[in-house]
C-alpha cells in the first residue's frame, strides 16, 4: 500500500481548483467549498475535466495570481510531457512546389506541401500553428464545443487568453474576417500561434458567395504573410500548419473550403518565390476532410511548378515521433519486469483498424444500416429500434463474419513477441474487447481473460440454464448464404438462432445486462486471479501492467482494478497507461511515487516506440 501523501501535482490541481471555484462563486463561499470538496473526492480525470471547464469559461480579467498561474502551467506542462509529439519536419511532402527563378532564391529548397491527420496541439518543430478563431479572439467559452479554438486554448493555457485580451484592448475593435494575428504558443510545443477569423455562413446548405470565398482565401494569405516576420529556425526556414478554417461551427462547405485552401496556398507560393517558408502542412481531423484535401492536392499534378505527388499515403507515413519521457520510462520498466499484464480496451482494436467510432468503416461494411440512423459500430451497442429480427440478425452475422475474417495484425504480433521474452507462463492478457483478436493472432486462449464476453458465443437471452451457450460459428455458416447483399438482411427467418433448451431467441454472449451468461468465461477468470496471486507471492519479483486504450465506458472492468493493483501491490505492480484523452490519465500520487506513467498518444505509435 502506498503511503498517503499529497503530491506536488495534486497540490497544483487542488490550488487551481480552489482559486477558480472561489472566483466563480464569489458571492457564495459555502457553495464554492461544497463544489471543491466534491471535486477533490472524485478521480483525477474528473478533476482535470472540471479544471478545463472552469478555465474555458473564465474571463481574461482579472489577472490570475502568479502562484496560481504557475500551478496551472505545472499541470499543463505535465500533460504536454506525456504526449507523443510529431515533428513537423518529418511529415512527408505530398507535393513540392518549385520556386520560380530569382536572383536570391537559387539555393532555396522547394516548398513542401504536406497533408497530415492528427492533433495540431502535438506538432513540434514548427514555426506556427493556425487557430480558427472568432472575431473576439478570446477563445471559445463553451466547454462542450469541440472547436479548434477550444482545443488550442485548452492546451496553451489561460496566458493565451490574457495575451489576446491585451491585443484586443489595444486594437479597440473586433477582428475583421480574413486577417491574422500572431501570439506566442505558451504551453503548446509549437513556437507560435496564428489566429485568423474565417467567414461564417448562415447554415450548412448556404452556398458561399464571392465575398465569403475571398474572405476565406484571405485567411490563408494573411497567415502566410504573418509568419514571414517571425524568427527563422536554425536552418533559416519557416513552417506553418493550417487547421481547416471555417468548416466547423462556421459551416463553410468543406469541399469548397478545401479547394480554396489548396489553390490559395499554391498561388501564394508562386507569388513569393523568395519566401523563407519551406513547409506548409494541411492538418485535418476528420476522415472526410482527409479525402477532400487529398483530392485537391492530387489536382496539383497538372500545375506547372508542382512536383508530385510524392506520398501515396497522405498522413501518418514514416513521420518522426518524439517520445515523451514517460514512454522511455515505460520501456525501461517493461524490459526490467519479471511479469507482464496486457490490459486492453477498445483503443487497441481501433489502432488495428477495428474502430467502433469510425464512420468510414461503418459506411464501407454496413451501408444498408445507415437508413436507421446508425453511423458507427458504437451506435449498434444497445440499439433497440431494429425494424425486424431479420435486420438485426443480418447485422449481427455480417459483423461476426467481418471479425472472423479480420486479417492478422503486426500490432498483435509485436505484442506477442514482447511476451516471448518473458516466457509463456509469465504474462497474461485481460481485455474488455469481445472481438477475440488476441486468440485470432495466436495468443493461447489459456493466457487470455475476456470478462465482457466474446462474439464467438451466442447465449439464451432468458439464461434458462448455465450451459445454454452455443458457438456462433455454426449459426453463422448457416446464415451467410441467406444474407441479402444489398439490404444486409437475413432473408430466411428460420435461421434466427433459438435456444435448443427453451426456444427463446439467442443473443450475443457479451455483457450488456443481467442476462449475460458468464459460464463460458469462468475458467479463464480463475486463471487470471491465480496469475495475480502468483505475482503477489513471488518474492522479489515485479510486474508491469501495460494498459492499452482503456477508456471510461467500462472503468470498473480494467481501469480501476489496474490502479488498485498499483496502489495496493506493495510496489510489485507498475502501471503503464497508453491512450488518448480520458484514456491517458492516472492518479497523480501513482505518478509521483513512480508506480505509474501515462503515455498520451495513439496506441499504435506508442507500441512501435515501446517494442521496437
């Protein structure tokens, strides 16, 4: 059991919350105290969530006291230091723009145009990132908005809002559309932020007129003009990463915006042959944006001064990842460990391509289900508005067949190779994923625990008896010839699975309520608890829990038990938590007692660094 002590991070967070809540409820100190007491009883993730909400809603004035400002920065720097950063210089060119000849640019390299899908707040080695702002330039004050303005301000910290307030007071009017202002990046890994206000449309279906198109083009030109006045890097060069401007809440049509962005940047490059700008990155966040920009960049092949395309994969290709110190520490822990526990959530399956949040995957494999308002696999979990049992089982069987034929993965192979260094009896896998991909990738079933169930079994929904559980494969093989290719519906209702004991319709043997039958998984659960007890009793030996992509949906299954092992294991269990956003947070006491580290980044990228 770890000694009870207040870590410096815990104190920084507590002090920050105390200040922000007392300021928020100035007229009701008792109300503020109740909020603070409640917050400090919650887990670290919820405290950080409240911390970000209060900062998001806070005005730029009055100034934050220096000691609180330092505490806030301490938390933000801690979060930054856990992130896997991407070096802008390593993102490959999609196209290169040759410079038109002049007396001063004979030795200058072509201008790289890159396309990258990722979090703009994790870009390092870049002169500036672009923020699509509103006309007040003070950031977004609504915590639930997932706009780029919010994301950048949250990562940069409140000093950014204070600086923008200073600039706007001096300016004494709202920022015009199509202009640009530069500020330091504060707690971002980039050097600077360029803020620009794009045109706002009246609605998603409103077509932009000449004025709005020119305003959007002006945003790109002004941002490029603005960074030319910034200090050059050690190579005498400048670089910039553009977000998608005006295509979110401002509702500028994405297809038109992508065309304007690429065309304007290309024209600017032609008009500025002597520019020190050598790298321009189009950073997108959504899958459809990636496709739109790739299409526009492909059209540059016909342009007389462009070279390319140089990259057939426009993002996440051979990019240089900057390892956080936490990842280096995690690697050393794993190398020194006597035992390994692989604790895997949905983030691992997503890293392998089976992403339950992906709209493109769902559209590709389940197009007939879009008419029911379903957009991704997560939408089907608990869905009860199936028009018929034939449609429901058409989906279940189609999905079971997709998973059964999911290709073997280098990701799982690398995890398997990691276990081979320890020996077959010194590792165990515990996963909330029901897809069975560990077994499909040659992990012995005796080393895998699946407490949430698996798709490979169907069970009686009435749970009429403990052994009313049946292999899915027989029902699946019988049904596949009768699933209509267009409607994805099971055309023969006699093939809807029924319990051979009571005649009740079967359902997936996956935890979704009190009906779940745990019988098929009891033996592996016993093996799991025996493994943990073996580690506890093995004198002088220790284990690392490598937690991959475990979110908050099933925190009681993996997340909290893993923390409990690290907290109460007498220093025999260390936790390495890998994931994005909510998945990347542990109690600060565990971090500062060196019993846990956080790696905030894509699971696939983290594993590449950890294992190779």
